[in-house]
């Protein structure tokens, strides 16, 4: 009789564990779905739009200690002034310089990037541009290979 009660208790415990796991997974999936819907918001038709001439600048092969300065050109194709709030680099070896003034609709702007060419080998660095545009965080990238100067 005691063995039957023990087996019955073990069976109920296993069923309860499965039931609790299923409930937990269901609640978790509902909360994730609710967050996705909350993240979707209406796009302002008058908001600025940032469009880069190129999203990636390829340095190609560049000699060590050469000028690592390059410029990303972009246009505000929206209907209101574009303000670059900040630019975050994926590494301290890449230093971006943002425009200080708002970029008016239809006008071009520039983001200057300086890569430290003292480091040999290939590189691929990402810069994230934060602005008041319809897409508030835009990623741009630089890449290339730093080679040693030829010996004479």
C-alpha cells in the first residue's frame, strides 16, 4: 500500500513539474510578443532621414603610419533638420568626428573617421551613428589591411 502511495506521489510531482514548465514558457512567450508590439511606433512623415553615399569605406591595403582619415558623406532626405547626437565606435583605435550643426533637408553632411594605422593586419570597425532620424541608430563600417612599409 505504501509503495502505491509513493508511486502516485512521484507521478503527481512529475506532472506538476511539466505543467509549471509549460505555464512558464507560455507566459514568457506572451511577454516577449507584447514587448515587440510596444516597440513598433508610428514613423513621423516629417522626420529627417539619413542616407549615406556608402555604408562601408574600404581602405584596401594601407601602409603602417599612413593617413587613416576618411570621410562618410550623407544626405538628409527627410523634411526636417537632422541632428547627429553622437557616434559610438567599436574600438578606441577609430575616432569619429560628428557635424556640430544640424543638417537641413536636402543638404549633405560629413562624418570624419580617423583609424590608427600603427596596428598591422586586417581591421573591420563599426561606427553607430545616433540621430533624430527615422532610424535613430545607423551602423556604418570601415575595413582594410595595414601592411608594413616596404624596406629600401
